[in-house]
C-alpha cells in the first residue's frame, strides 16, 4: 500500500491515574506492533505524566523508553489544541482516571476530536461498578445473579459502617474501590469488622470516595471480550483466569496467574457469551470491551464489571483474546478508525437535526 494512504494516528498514554504504568506498558507494546505496519502510521506520541504535564513526540523523533519526559512539557490545554490541529485519529491508551471515566470522552466529543474515546455513558458506567451492577441486573435478571453489595462512602457515619458489618457478618467478603481498576486495593476479607472496613476506607479514600463491600463469590472467573465492527458486535474467545493464590489481586494481575481459553462445550460458555452480547449491545461501546464474570459452584454467573478500555499490554487478557481470534493491534486500530467514521457521520447528522430544529422551532 502507498504510504500516503496510511492511517495516521496519535498515541496518547500515561496519565494522572493509578493505572499510569499499565498505560505506559500498553504504549510500548503498541509502538512495537505498529512500527512497521504497512497501513497504520504513528504520527505522534503524547505522554501525560502523573502530574498532568504533556510531552509530545513527532514520528521522526519518538520518545525513548525511560526518557518519556525529555521533550519540553506543555499543558493539557495546549496538548488538546495541538491534537485538534493535527486532525489525525487519536488512539487513547489512557486507563483509569481521565482515560476511561468519561472525562476525555466528553472533551473529545465536545471538541470533535476523532479517536477511540467512545461515548461518555459506557465509560462512566465502567467506572461505577455499583451502578453497572444495577443496570446489568435489569438487563439480565434471568441470566445473571446479583452479587450482594454495599456501597460505603469515605465519610460514612460509625452507624452506617456498623450496619454494613452486621449485614455481612460471618461471610467471606471482598472490599474494593467502586471506580478504580487493575485490582487496586481489592482484597478478600474472611470476617468483616468495623476496623477492617475503616482501614480500607482510609486507604482507598484518597483515590476514590466510594468503596464496595461484596459477598465473595468462590468459583471460576471468566472474561469475554468483544469487538465492535460497526454495526456488528463480534464476541472474542472467552478466557478463564486461575490465580494461583485463589484471588485475582493486584500482584496476580501483573502476571502471577494461569489462564486458558474456555472451550465451547464448557457448561458456562453459552451463558457468558449471551450475557456479554447483551451488555455490549446496551453499552454503546466504541470498539473494544471486556466483560468479567464470576461463576459459583452451582454454575450461577455474576457480573464483576464491563471494561470500556480493556488493558492492551502484550500479556493482557484482551490482547490474548484478539490474538486468539486472529486480530493484530493494527487490526484493532483500523477497526476503531472505521467505526469512528460511522459515529462521526451520525454525530454530524444529529448536529444538523438539532440546528434545524432550533432554527425552525420558533
Ligand atoms: N465479589 C467478588 N467475589 C470474588 N472475587 C471478586 C469479587 N469482586 C472482585 N473479585 C476479584 O477481584 C478482582 C478485581 O475486582 P474487579 O471488580 O474486577 O475490579 P478491577 O476494576 O480492579 O478489576 C476480580 O478480577 C476478581 O478476581
Ligand atoms: Mg476487573
């Protein structure tokens, strides 16, 4: 293919998020995968430091690993203006806060910046596990069971804390932040006490004012990715994760676990695929997404969460799902670009309809 016809992309990575390092890892993998791709060309790479300084690298002077802050820093406002002026497709590898909570999604939509950002709704939902469970319960009452959950605020009164402790008395629980990812601060608790809960609230509060206490589901953990190829949704292979410690905590997620592709004949395969398709259809995801479930000894499935920006490091689950389905990272980027063309057409038509309505509705 002629170089002039290549799709030019800007990679955005790093970020003011607890998942900053994962995003940097994703960038390393993307640049390796895209460097010699015949159809996708990296026009620029933009690193956002944990403090929010932006460092822009053009294609002919790429960032060096370990020297991401070598360029002159610019502010977020300037960076956004530069990206807008460049006019190319921005593939965001930002994770967590700002990256997948609706912030950058809203900004990109407002400023009409093409990219894989997606709509605000699925992002907000993905970073509000409690709300997501409520909606999944409505959509899938016959297929999924609900994990019993209490939402606790950092400033909850001693009486509120005591009532949550009472509710989960004598049961194994999981305490985790409502919005963070990558198992940050997620921990199993054999017996919930006020002291344990208050300690967790104090640790989590600087990052997230909402904490969830859930009954612990003991059993299997499976994950099903999907790829939107507008207007269709393709389900990717289901992967079962098996943490050697028995709990997929932060340490396990960074590599200490086994996993395998779930065979089609597995009794939970159909259930997980159907539930994922329903959730994917409902959410209006841009291109990628991944639904995670626990399945107990009775074969009942429970939704943990749907990720609107699944991790995309070389060893990430979603990357493996893509690979198993025969897709490369360049395929993912190209699919995002093709999807964005459709979404932009729809947004343009909507803008026209609104302006016509406002002008004629007098
Ligand atoms: N209620 C639960 N029962 C059993 N394991 C859980 C429960 N909630 C979370 N976990 C474990 O903790 C991990 C992280 O929780 P999750 O809700 O997916 O948050 P994160 O966004 O950090 O991935 C899950 O992958 C799962 O292994
Ligand atoms: Mg998860």
